[in-house]
């Protein structure tokens, strides 16, 4: 799936965005004791705002996505989700490369993100892609680990 194409999501993608997000984050509900924030997002509003990009199989439907927001001095990676049926096919890697390229295209020198401290798989993945731990901070009911990646 390294050849997955990433494109900006359109209104017709909203059901797929919701389905992918729910499928990707549902396994964490029991572990963290609450619904992960990306599952409660207003997907239609994010798509309308141009914040969502989907990874599609060649000639096919979306199988992964990122939600990003340009902020002063960085691109914030709000959510990344890959449908479990597409795991192990390079979709996440392709999406992370897209995020770097998108930040560069916007003239932003770094990407920032956070993940729930109970999503330990992510804490193993992000450093492999150049993200450095910044801090761990509790934000309301969320115990979050914050990362940053400075782009060359």
C-alpha cells in the first residue's frame, strides 16, 4: 500500500472518515476508560474546513486518514487513523510522510502531536519517524504524551 494516494477529503468521504476513525480508536475505549477524543470529533466540520486528508487504495475507497491544523510555527497532527483491515500495508507510514510534506509545503518547520499515555503502541511508533518526546501533561480527563518533529 506504499502507493496509497493521499488526497484532501471531500463531503462524500465523511461516512468513511467516521468509520475509519471509529474502527481505529474503538479498541482503546476499554483501556483508557473513555471514548478517545477523535471519535467525538465533528468529522463533517473538519472535512469542510480542509483539515482531513485520506489515504485511498489505488482506485478505491479511503483506508486511512489524518486530521491536521496549521498553527503558528507548526502543523498540528490532531489524529491519524488506519482501518484495522489495512494494518501492515504501509498506510500509516504513507500518511506520516504526507504530513511532513504538507507541513513543508505550508512553510512550517515542525509537526506536533500528542497521544494518550495509555496508547503505548503510539509511543513506540512516533520516535521511529523522528518525533521527540516533549512532555507528558494531563489535560482535563486526558493523560497525554506530547511529541514534536522538526523538519529538515
